[in-house]
């Protein structure tokens, strides 16, 4: 297997892939693959419901929350959130932390109205704004944060208090990487393709009161209430992706739940950041230390030429996905839940070797 540091779609646990392989052709002795089954049948529905229950269970079974499985990626949520939640005269307040926050903000601007609650643009998004500087607008329908900026490599260590309005978090690139208190949030959403499974399904975990009633002047499929009232079976769900999410969730349980996953993630991120910090400037971290992501480790070298050589040499050794996002350059190792410690150790050894030979 490759050392897969892709930012998304990203590595999946090997045991999950193997389990899926074993039941790929004949699921639960049905004589069919799960992707050939009716989504209205008992077998698929049991998987669908199990995945929802398992997700809530991993999150501590918060009361009054519902899980939706929708399509269109997190990018569709950028539009659905303002379409559903902003009323006449209101805006969405956004914490501007980087590329993904900006995309979410721009959609809200098109649909309802958007306000900047705080921004780290003056720091080129290498830090998360101070929590005390985050102020939602008086007419805000919600406060939106991007818990982990996949491109810049920053992550909220703690979340702002949104007061009486819902706090909404795009957790596409760090969902289930650590324990969180779901009760702080009105809504959490994430495209599956980093920490949850394959692409094709987007998970929304929200307080039922935000989902139960939606404006009737938006298309049916774009209303949260449509998915809520139909248990995410209004139309054909991405059934194979949902099944895979359920398998990934089982795997997370086997890792000791979110506390177990967090300690492994801290170990992996610590290894890389310690290496970067101890490299006498040969490698340098992009994000400020207090805002560093444990999912996307972004770093630079002294020249772009050296970075190119690094990526090339790494590829020859079986390392995939280390080039930084095209919008910011540099290097990035995405070390999501499923990336094994051994891969990260191999990368750290490779970085060491590269420094010894090229430095
Ligand atoms: N939000 C974050 C933080 C992301 O990292 C990404 C994708 O990388 C997205 C949103 C967009 O997700 P999707 O491709 O599912 O629309």
C-alpha cells in the first residue's frame, strides 16, 4: 500500500477496505452487492439507520440531534445553510480562517447575506483568530466556523461561544478526529471523503429544531426538512458510501472511540511537527503553533526548487499527496484518522534522510 497523504479523498483503514471487499459481491447472503439493493429494502435501511446511530453514539448521544445523509459535498452545504436558515433581514456571520471559510462565506453572500465575525486574513490565514475577537452580527442567524482549514493547515483548538444563535461548523477535514461537545453546536457538517469514508455522502448532524421546518420557497431537495422528515431517504441515497461510513465508524469504535483516535492523532502530528521544529529551519511550519492542525501538516522549505525535489524524491519512495494545495504551494501531509502511525514514521524518516543528503 502507498504511503497516502492525500488531502481528500484520502486514505481509508485497510481493515475497512478488506471487510468491504469480503462482502462486496454478496452482502449478508442476499446474493447481491449492497449497491445493487433497493434503498427501500430492510437490509439497506438497517445499515442506514445503524450508521446514523453509530455516529451519534461516538459523539456521546447528544439529545435532540439528528443525522442526515445528503449529497453534493460540503460545498452544497455552503449554499443550503444560508438558504434554509437565513430569514429576511438576517445574515450569516462567518469566521474567516482561510480558503474553505471564504467559499462558505461567498455562498451566503449570494443567498441571504454574509458578515465577517472575525478574520485572520491579515496574517495570511496562518492562525485561527482569537476567540475573544469573534463577534457575530446583531442580526446574525448563525455563527459559522471552519473547524479545520485543510489548505492552510490550521484548526480551532476550542470553539467560540455563539450565545443565543446556533454555532455551525464545517468539520469536513477534522470530524471525529477528537472528542467534542456536540451541544456547543447547532449544526456540524462534513463531506465524508477525509475522515468518514468515500466521497458521495455528506453528513449533517444538527439540532432537530434547525431541520424540522424549512422555507417553502426553496427547491424541495435543498430543504433540510425534506431530508429530516424522510430520514434521508427522500430520494436515492448514496447507499454504498453510507455503508462504507458505517464500516469506518465501526473501525473508530475499535480504536477506542474518539479519545483513542485523538491520542493516535496527537502522536502522529507530534512526530511531524517535532521533526519540522527540530530541523534547524530546513523545514518550517506554515501555521502558528497554537493554531496548528493535527490533520493537515503544512510546511515549507527554503526554496520552491527544493520543495519540488522533495516531492519528486518522496514519490519515488512511495509517498503520495505531499504537494501543498495549488493555491498556497509548499508541502502538506494530510494525516487523517486512517493514516497509520507507520506511514507518518516513514515520512519523518524520509524527511530526515532528505535533509541529511540535500541540506
Ligand atoms: N470544507 C473543507 C474544510 C474542505 O476541506 C473541503 C474539501 O476539501 C470542502 C469543504 C469541500 O468539500 P466537498 O468537496 O465535499 O464539497
